[in-house]
C-alpha cells in the first residue's frame, strides 16, 4: 500500500512538472548545439549538461508558477487550464515548495557541471559570467509568479521568457561550446525565444478572464485578446522568417531549409488560435511546444548536413 501511495505521489509531481512544456525547453539546447557544430566546435558533455540544466530550470519554473498562483488565489475553479496537483489537494504546498528546493539544487549542480565541462575551471572571467547568468536564470524561473514582486503579474513574463528560454538558451550553449559570441546566431536564438514566448501567450490567452480577476496583469489582460492574437501571429511567423533570413545570410544549401516542413503545422496552430477561445485554446500549448521542437530538429539536421 505504501508503495502504491509513493507511485501515486510521483504521478502528481510529474503532473506539476508539466511535461508538455519540456520539448520547447529542449529546442533551445538543440539549436545552440547545432550552431556550435556549424561554428567548428562540439562538446558532448556541454550538450548533455546544458540539456539537463535547461529541463531542470523549466520544471522549476513550472512548479514555482503553480505555487505562486495558488498562494495568490489565481489557481481556482475558474481557471481554464488543467487542474493542478496542489489546487486539487493531491499535493500540499509544502511538498511543492520542497520540490522547488530540489530543482534549484539540481539546476545548480548541472549548471556548475556545464560550466566546468566548458572551461575546466570556475576562476576565469567567462566562467564567472556564466555563473552569474545561471544564477539569474534560476531567479527568473522562480519569480514568474512566486513571491511578492513576481514579474509575471506586471506583464514582464514575455520579456523574461524571450531572454532566458531564447537568447540565453541558444547563445549560452553556443558560447559554452565554442568560447565565442557571433551576432549571426542572434537570429535562430531570437526565433526560439519568440516560439517560447508564444507558448506563454497561449497560456495567457486561455486564462485572460481569471487572470484579470486576480490582478495578474499579463500582456493579454493589458491589451486584450484581439491584439494579442495578432501579436501571436507575429511571434510565430517572425520566428520562421528569422530562421529563413539566417539561412539566406549564411548562403546555406537547399537542404538547410528542411525546417520549412514545419510551416503547415504552425499555420494550423495559428488557425486554431484565431478561431478558439478559453478552454479550447489549451491543446495548442502542446501543439506549439512539439511543433517548435520539430522545427529545431529539422533546422539542426539541415545545418549539420551542410557543415
């Protein structure tokens, strides 16, 4: 009986991890690593540690978001997303807070291993700068909705997601593998950032009414669903355009345009975004996350084949 209870609790923890968001977290590491190969360097341990660090940060963000929204009352019967573990009473707030501590610890361990795999020391300036950036990523993962000064409640969530799950994810992995920063890779990094922001925007479009009732001033609450659905279209098509511009500027071979095979899925996703409201938007979180991972894989295949 005790073992059954442990298995059930593990299931509830996994629900709070929100696995459907993880493909997009992985996408940034894949793109950053493929860019490092194109840049003439690939370190398998950097790739592995970056993957584990990014996944831990995403899970930490998801758990912190659940705790923060529950403490502020935003998680309630009127929220249109899936019923969360603590909201339903399957896990206590203390258990989720302990999970937060656990994933902070994992993020620190994997992050330090990542930096050491790159520089073989913590005492050089690049390593110190990466340590500071890693600490910032942990704080950002926690503070989206958790605590008194959570940036998600004042409409800054989109900016932080773009920076940390786009620019930092892709360019950080590239820098750790090559020791260089090249401005051209801002294009694919920004594309991943825009897609990551799009996932957050779908979440906020779905929950706009409940968020407004609890003074969660997301961009959707501030500007309305009409403008933010247009904004969503710009994010998705803009990401594809940035990938396209990157390939053109790099004068890559035709096979590098493989990522365009994901375009019909993005177009279908945009159709559903513009035609659905409320709870009907929820499946599009998974659709956008998985389609973005597909784009990153196709982009990387094309880039690696060319190089």
